[in-house]
């Protein structure tokens, strides 16, 4: 966990939705260290944006059984060196 976060709790739950669907509910709480509290509006905005993206990807995977092809990593076709020449 990044040093500017003092504590974090995240609870997920899945509830029956309309028809054969379901609803995912997330409740997350972050406690920031005092020096980082000025960043809270930016962090809130970023976390909400990331959560929407992740849930959209999760929804697609659940509905289709496959990840979004546009976001999938290409298969490795050759070995990539870990160190310089």
C-alpha cells in the first residue's frame, strides 16, 4: 500500500438485480496520512474513474466469458531480455 494511505477497507457485495442480472455494490474507505489529505479530491476523482472502468471490464467478462479484446495483452511471441546487452 502507498505510504500516504494510513488504512484502507473495501467491501464488495453482489445482489440479485432485474431479470437474470445482478448488481455489484462497493463501499471503500481510505484513511490518508495528514500530509496527503490535500490530495483527497484528486484521489477521490481518480478512484471513482478507475472503479467505473474496472467494473465495466468485469461486467463484460461476466456477460461474455471473455476479456475485452481491445484491452487484452498481446500474446508473447518472442523472449524479451530483462537486462541490457
